[in-house]
């Protein structure tokens, strides 16, 4: 088992990574928070077999386990789902010391984490991610929350704004079992790979080399390689969170590609999942970096090549209204003092926060990922 400690000013917790770790979830939970009653919150898609294994492991460690299944859709990541959780927690007589264990992807981790952060002013949460994306990103760092309707437009229509209501609530422990990835769908798996590439781009070019060298083994779910990939990726995220838990500075770098991605994800006709949108967003950000002399076009090409090799899109599947998207980017939380804040790579292996991009650079970046361009169509 590999363990990465996250050392924060008021808190330290361990991220454990090992094959078969789900069988030891009870032990890990007990080490982190020794009580007798636990709530296991799981994505209904992983109830069999992972939920059964997790419940058995918790029971063997002496917990009375109450389970709750959630439908893991962004559209269900709302306050009313959290209210349902509070009701279940009260009915289960979960007290202030009883842990919540989140078994699932980012949606489940965010909802269960937020409910744990706010129920009785906060109960312990253990994150047990079952998607690669949640393993290398969402389960680490304590961001929890739900989506919330944006103000209605003139026609009275309102969309859900992503993660607008939430709290920083660090887990007591994170238990990552790469073995569970064998049941993850290929598309979901590739989405997680996009976040590992993001970590390499912003902090460690040797991680990009590792991914390129082992692309075939990764696709074949070689467990040794996957474990190494997760460890290296989580180390990068944990180090950034240690430096800047509340995202007052460096943690914002983890949003590389996300300001573009967040405006693409709600467009139903594009049918993009988060990691796919981040992949395209990173290509758009790389284009901005080339235009502003932060990156060479060879480096941007290498990034696109790697994403393609992993089966990720580097351009839009169909045309979009770039001007409208640039306006919508203003709704994103990463708008500082009225200026659009973007994260741009600086070469490969470093990134920076940029506040002064011209609109024309953004227009060029969207054009660079349009269908039919070198980035687009894939
Ligand atoms: N996913 C970005 C962060 O945790 O800060």
C-alpha cells in the first residue's frame, strides 16, 4: 500500500492507494474515526459489487452500517438531494462522530462530502472513489458542494450553476482501490486520464512522459501502471492543496482547461463529459499560451498528440457560437474583479494564472478547437 499524507495547517489525513483496498475500508475508517455507526453513501451503479464489499468491510470492523444510494448525475447534485441525505442521517441516528463514507465518483463525493460538512455542523467523511477522475482529483482536497440555479434569463429560463453552494471539508482519509476501475466504462476512464494529463502539464513533465510511455498498459488496465499513475497524479494534487487549501492562489492552477470546459459541458448537442471538455479546454488554453509566447507550438502539439493517443477529444465535435461562449465564461467562478481569469500552461510542467487576456486571444483559442482545424473534430 502506498500512502500520501496531506498536511494542512489544522488537519492531516492519509490517502491510501492499493489494489484490493476496498476489502480494508473498515480498518481504514476505524483508524481515521473510531465509532460504531457509519453511513455508506454510494452511487447506485456501484452498489453491486463494490457497495456490497464496502458494507461487508465496514461491518467486519464493527460498524453498524446504514446505506444510502444516490443517482450520480450532475442534474441530481442539488440541495434537495442533500436534504434527502440529512433526513436519512437523522433517521439513522447518526451522531456528530459517526462517519459518512462516500463510495462513487465525483458527484457522490461532492454530495456526501457537503452533507457531512453541514450535518450537525460537520461529521467525518471518508472518500472511497470508484472512478479514475475522482481518485486523482475530486476525492482529494476537500472541495464539496452542489449545483444551484443561476438567475433566470429574460425568458424565465434558468440553468444549474456548477458547484455554487459548497464547503471546504477535508476527508478524514481517502481509500483508493485501482482494482475497482475494471468495472468503469471506457469513456469515464478516459475522462480521468484527462485530469492526470492536466496534473502533468501544470506541474510535472515527467508524468506526461510516463503516460506516453505506458499508454497501451494504461488502456489495458495494467494494475501496476495504474497504481503508479494514480500515486504520481495524487502527489501533485496533494502538494498543491497543502500549499493553498482554500484556493487563494496556487490551487487555482488545478482549473487548467476548466474555464473553457465549464461552458461546454451544459451544451447538450456537444454531449461532452467533464474530462472530455477539460481535454478540449486544455487545448484551447494551450493555444492561448502559444499566442502569448508562454508555450511553443511543438509543446502544444505534443499535448494534443498525447490526449488523442489516450482517446480524448482535442477539438469540438460540432460548431459553437464562440462569442456567446466567451460571454458565458463570465459566469464561471474564476472571474476575478470582473476580469476573466484563466490558467495557462507555461511550457509543459508549469502553469500560471493570467488575468489580462485579450478577447481576441480567446476568440482565436475557440477557433483553434473548431471542427475542421488541426485541433478540431476529434
Ligand atoms: N478540482 C480542483 C480542485 O480541487 O481544486
